[in-house]
C-alpha cells in the first residue's frame, strides 16, 4: 500500500497539504510502482466487514438509550480520540455508531449494515462498490463525519450541481447535530462564497468545479513561488498574504461519488483553465480551411478512422492542398500549419456531429459531455475546431480561449492525502483504479436481493426492425401500467424515438442535453404509473427513480436499452435503475447491426455470424472501445509525468 493511504490526512501535514509526486528519470514513481502490486492485497473480507458492522450496532444499541445532551458529550470525547488516533478501529466503530444514532433521530434513517461496511471501506481509502439504489448518499456521511470530527477537511465529489445541493441539504441535519459545518460549491458562485464553502468541515462539489478552483489556487501560488513555507511566513508578516486569495485548504480527504465516471471515464482529456482571448486566426482563415477540406476526397486525399476518431491527410492530399492553396495568401504556404488546419476542418465536418457531440442552443455551439449526456456551455474545443464547427452551423464566431493551466483527473486525484469513492460499477476497472490511484475495490453486498428480471438481448439486422421491437416492448409494458425508462446514447437517437412515440400517440418525457435543467423534475416523475421517459444513458445518474404507489404490482420500472454504450459499465448503470432495494423491475435490450458502436467495431466475420452472437457482438465492440480509451488515459498520464509538468506552469510543482 502507498503512503498516502496510511498517513493520517489533515492540516497537521502543513498549510495547503497535498500528496507530493516523486519523479525519477522522468517517470512518476507512484505510477511505476503501481504496476507491480496486485490489487488483491488490500481487499477486505466480507466477514471482517460484518464483524465491524456488528461492533457499530452493539455501540448503537447502548447509545439509543441516552438523551441528546449525553450524546453531545460523547461526541466531544470522540473528537479528541480521533485527533490522537484517527485509524483506531474501536474509536471508529463508536464514531460510526454515534453517526448512525444521530441519523436515526434526525432523519429516521439509521444506516444499514451494508452502508456501515461501505463507510468503513471508504474511510480506509478504498472504493466501495455498492449497487445502484443502496443509499450511497447516506453512506458517505459515515467517513465524512468521522474525518471531519478529527479536524480533516473533507470534499464529497458528486456528478452535477443538483446532486451537490440536494445531498448537502438532505444530510445537513446529521452534520449540524454533530457540530459540523457543511458547504456547497456550484457553478455560479463567486470567490467569497467559494472560500466560505471550502472552509466548512465538509464541502460538497462537482469534480470540474473542484479542479478548476485548484488550478486557480496554483496560479496564485505561482505568482512568486510555490513553497508553502514561504506562504506560511507571508501569513505571519504580510497584511495582504496570497493565502487570503486561495480557495481551497488543500487536498486532504476526498469521497468521490460515481467514482468510475469521474476517475476513469472523464480521465481521457485534461481539464483546462482558460480565459477569453483573441482568436489566433481571422475568421477568413477558418473559412478557407473548410473550403479546402470540401475539395478533398475520402480514401484518396485523406483517411478517416471512425474507430480511432482520427483523420490523416495522405501524400496525394498534401500535394493537392499545396496546389489548391497556391492562389491564397502567404499564410497557407506553411506545410505543417496548412495540414493541421485542414485536418481540424475535416474533423469538424466528418467527426463531430450535431445532437451527438454538440447541440445548438440560442445560436451557440454547446459541447455535449459524452459521459453524462449533459451540455457544457462553458467549454470549447481547442485548435480552431470550435470556431470551424460554429462556421459549419452558421453561428457567430467566438474567440479562442487562452490556456492558463491544465491538469488531468488522474494527476489531480492522485494528489489527495487520502482518496476514496463509491460506485455501482467498478469491478471491470479495478486494476486501473489500483494502478492509477491506489484505490482497492471492495464489493459491498446488497441490503435486499434484487427483484429485477433481465430478458435476453435481441440483435436485429437493421434499425427499422429494432425500433419496431422497442415500440412493441413499450406498448406491452405501458398496457400493464409499468413506468418505462428508455435509454439512448445520444440526443439524436432520443429525438428519433420521441418522434416514433408521438406517431403512436404515446405521451412521454424526453431527458437529454436540451432538457438537462429539468433533469431532477423529469426523473422524479419517471416512477409513476404508465410514465414513459426517454433519456440519454447517463442523464439522471445519481438520482433515485422512486416507484409510485401501485407500481410494484405492475412489475416495477421497465428499462429498455436501445443501443450498446461505449462502456459495459454504463449499460450496468442503466440496468441498475430498476430493481433497487428489492423492488421488482425488468430490463430489455434491443440492438441492431447499424448501431453506431457496432458499425464502427464490427468485422465482416462478425456480421455473418451475428445471429449466433447476440450478446457477444455488442460486448466485443465495447471491449474494443474500452481498450482504446484505457490506452488514451495511460498515454495522457505518462505524457504528463514524463514532462514533469502536471500543470501548464513554468517551473516544477514540488
């Protein structure tokens, strides 16, 4: 195990504490060491987890006989014990018992044994794999409160602003009763509000907001140097210390919800802190690049690889571009610049599609997050790609952003003194979580056996036959009174299905990047009798679909998958929306050979044998994509480590 999972995190490590990464010969030792250690060495045995839960319950049986005044006195005693011996199992068991008793008194929600197990695993710096609907929001209060009572700043990281606010408000009575303060970080907050929230004992935030705030702090620290001893001296002797401008108090203890999404899916591209800048090129240059791209012929002048999402201009294409640009300005004489701009133009035309990779809202191009299905109005593509897509769509051209700092999720989360998380889908990426983050995956049993019925997947030759089968499944479940959740992988596909439902006069709600502001409202109604909800696969993730009265008798929520996702884990997340906490539910999967993922990754041999490979064809495509994405994540991380610049600042970080 690495030092960062054993060392007590907290401000005792100095001002603005974080895990230091040691470089040797250009390679991050954290990374190279991880490849030699098996993840199994830090797995918990179920009997040990149950033994710990039994200890907690024994304490709680005594605590529930005490009044609030006595409970408060015990809390003060526990604080002192935790500060002195944070990893003492007996002290932690008593602390969990107090938290459980307070949750019962204030919310009527005592923690189940499986939640005690998950909380214990996270407190020890592990990732608790808890199935969808097992109450991860309540589970997180156990490690969060325990660490906060020991004086350790805690960050609970969620996937969107709605869940940040909702979870903090729901759990606030527990925190208040323990004498702990809780803050929230959302997108529209100003600097003063952010500082106040980060100074609370427990802070709820999204990953992107947290990382951007960290990058802002690094910019402040880089104004002179990044020596924290110097910063401490400034606080003592300066009236206007840089520390007064900082947002965070360091990276002490993180609890990452939907950890596989944050730590794996979103780790392929770095997060970039930028400011509005002047465009690198005039609008005419972008227009000319698109005009040149229009004259190139696929498979002759350029090669398009949908699987790798890449474009390569051939020798013939380069010669053709030289001739085509000879009548243009001298700007186009540079071979490398010409090739790069035209490649971006081809990407804008061939690889980036409306309602799949971006949408138009208020005459502006908004990127769609491929992992969450939500729009990202504050993000732009680099290298002129965003501007070329704006021209393609007839939008007003915006300026390129100027990069101030950048860091990947991998590099950022490795800097926490103690990192933990929870998700329903981690076993497929357990090795990567261990090698990249030293996060061991601990499977947590379910509170109740699942009542879900999963029907065999069906694969069709063409989309027309698939949509007919989807419609028949919807009508059958609708006639029974079941609520139905139909998962699609893009805005475009959800629009196609919506038109099909309209043609059959079936009332429904659509949840995709266009309606993401109404996400909570739509999901709240998705468990009503006969309710039909069409959603991009990740929309609504982290939000419970509660079954209305009488729905269980109809068979519960019926989930339909219309196409395979880029990752089998996302499919599992979608399937997990039904059959929660022992509720009934059903799942049906309908695929066709012209689904995008299968189209890109299938082979001629697989096409011929598809009727006998109903399940393996989508899964093989998914494995190919997952392998490619893993390679991209590893390449990004190794690139950052080899350059020794986790952030795009001059000088070293350490």
